[in-house]
C-alpha cells in the first residue's frame, strides 16, 4: 500500500526567505512522486515530478525537490519566497510509470508575508 | 488552448435532486478521472476511465456514477445527492501511462 504524509498543514514565511514544505511517503516499491500547487479558487497545477531519474528534480517557478530513498522523503524547497507563491501544495505518490491512481497528501498551506 | 473544463463551477442543490457535473478535455487524452477534495483529507479519487466505455471505481465511489461515451467527455452523476457529498470536485485527464494528470478548475457543490 502507498501513503503520503505532509508534515505541516500550514507554513508561514517572509518574502525573500527560503521555503521548505515537507513530505514523507510510504511505498512497497520505488514510487513516482509529484508536487502540485493549488492557488485560491483555481485547479491544481503540476510543479514537478520524480519518476526514478535524477533524484534532484527542478520544477516551475524556482521550486525543486529531492528524492531521498533512505529517508522516504520528497521535500519541496525554494530559495526565496515570492508573494505569488502563497497557495496550497500537495505531495502526491503513485506507482512507478502508472499514474492511474494518485494518492494525495492532505496539503500544506503556504503563507508569504511581505 | 489545451484544457480541462468543468460545468457548473458552483452548484447549490437539495437532497435527492439528481444532478450532473460535466467534464470535457480537448487534448485527446485516453484517461480521465474524478476527485473530491475535502478539508484535511486532500483529494480522493471517485472514479476513473481508461478509455471510451471503460470505467472503474476509485477510493470513494459510493453515491456516484460516471459514463464515458465519448473520449473528450466524462460526466459525474449524483442520482440522489446527500449533504455528505458537499465538496469541491475536480476532473482530470492525462495521456498515456506514467504521465502527470491535468486538472480542471473545480466544481464547488453544496447539497442542502
């Protein structure tokens, strides 16, 4: 069985400071992992994905995530937060090369203060 | 523009009154899926479809029906809505296996 845990339901940062959104996963095989972002009243947009290639994955808008098998983690980072980054972020796991069934985390709401 | 569209975007209805939420994609994707999003629970899959006339249950299918008569459309049907189906619903599609899903803008449903 697969599951994903987002360790923080809310994260607050000041504009220009680093962002860290934490995600741990559980899977009996090497998974595919995704981060999606949801801005208020919008649909979900893919930020980045890991599918067993490079462990450091770069996404859109300056975000990146590192797959660490030993820690079963896939944390999302950004060196410098921007006001437009305020949104809800979802960590998602699926079976490798089979995204029929996505397992979503419960989400992390990121607030960015000026 | 490549997109997934949903209608209506907002709907308030009463218990037991049948409703349909439409979903359409213009990307010729084989796979389509419906999710519901509830506070503190993330997104949970309701039904998915691998192609025309091929559908299967997700994690929370009770109280919902779907059909896939055309490749581009995947309507979600609530035959007798109940208040516990008040939620934010998302349709998604993708091409091929292993690729990311593209999500629609969401439909906020309230059942009184």
